[in-house]
C-alpha cells in the first residue's frame, strides 16, 4: 500500500512538472505558430501608446512590444496592437486575448499576487501628480482643499487621491469617468478644478488641451507608480523574454550600442558586448530564442535611451527629463541586469 501511495504521488508530481513545463512554453509557442504578437496597448496616450489616423502606433510601450517582435521574428512589425481601457486591460491578459500587456500599468502587491499576473519589467518609473489651470491661482497640491478632481475609474489613481487628501486632512470632490479620454475631456471642458493621473500622463494629455499653455503641472508627486509590462503568472519562459528584452535595451544603452552602430559593435572585443549581441555564449537559446535576439532588438528598435528620447524625452513633444528613468550610472533607477 505504501509503495502504491508513493507511486501515485510520484506520478502526480511528474504530471504536474510536465504540465508546468508545457505551460512555461505555451505563449512563445502560440506566438510563433500564429506568426505575430498581440500587445495590449493604451487607447491613446501620447508618448506611450497612440495610433495615428492610418493606424500606425507609436510610443514607449509600443516600442517595447516591437522589440519583443524583433527578438522573436527578426521583424518588429509582426504584431497586433489591441487598445484596452484601464478597466479591461488585466482581464484581456488573463483571458489570453493579448499575449503581453504594455499599457502604462502600475505594479502593486495586490495586482502581483491576486490577479494571476507577473510584472517582469518596469520600463518607466513614474508618480501621480496634478494638473490645474493657471487661472486657478494654485501652485501646490496642498492648496486644493475643497477642489473637484477629475480621475479615471479602475486605476490606482483613485486610491492614491483618497490617501493623499486624507493624509493632509483636506476635502475634495471626485469626478470619475470610465476612460482616460472622457476624464481629460471633462477637465478640459471645465467640469472639475484639477486633473490627476501619472505625471507622464499629465504631460501627454496637456498636449490635447484646447490651450496647452493655460495649464500647469503642480510640483508634488504623491505616489510611487512603477509602470511595468505584464504577462500571465506561471508562464516563466515568456516572462523571461519580457524581462530580458528590457535588460538588453538597458545594457545596450550603458555599453554605447545603438541602432546606428550595432553592426560595427558586433566586432567589439568587449566581452559584455559580445554576450549582448550573441557572438559569445548561448543566452538566446536559454529563453527559446536565437542567440542574436538582442542584436535584433537593437538593430530594429534601438536601446532604451533612444526609445525614451524619441517617445517621451527631450527629443519628443512631451520633453520629459530622464529623472528616475536615467541609467543607474547617472543617478537614475534603470539598471540593466548583466547578461552572463
């Protein structure tokens, strides 16, 4: 009897291991089979995820998905962007409607532990702020006692807003809407005194205002908003691809490898560059990709710094300073984990 129980237990364990192994490779196999990646994106946020009239998508999050497509297919265009409202984004990922969610989503403990999701890469460190009209005569968020605040439902923004006003013993009236577009349009139409979201979103949305110069972003940052790319929990190989796509772009920037010089850099004697570009080691094979996976990313998309500047940095309309998103060597939080 004891042997039978042990045999059954061993069989169950083996079955679970086989099932887990299959699950760990499910998304990559599915993506390769259908020939494209589905990326959950914003419905329209300048600098992060925005389609033009012809359906061409641009943005920092968009380029992360393009980098994944480049790593898998050696082609950044084998991708379909699925615009998702905040309230629908996690359900779409959980259900398998999208393969990856790159949609300025804050990673929190509850989201990480209760939604069946993982957040392998923080591609933008942000924080919640406020925007007001200059004519309101306010220069600090602590002067918003009694104000009406426009915010979006189904986001961490609502909780942060309540926490901030309670902590500062201030009163406010919340004016909430289902989508970011509705929320900002209400603010722009004068239906509330202030608009709150992540600071990056404030700079992006201000560009859509009737008169952008009439609005200011207040100096206070009231929360930590690490914006991360999300995948389904348990799909370890797919999570690794997301994690190392981000690290490859960070390491490329730190090592001076760019879209323009990546071919020249393939001849470098620097061992870190050799490992990054696949001329040494078999790091791509470890995640189910070719060993030149990072070369493909940089060749087609560029490094993290290039993507940042092009979409949200000084070279873009948003003109956001690197700040916390600078390399760790320059006082920021972005730190590429070594490929070795």
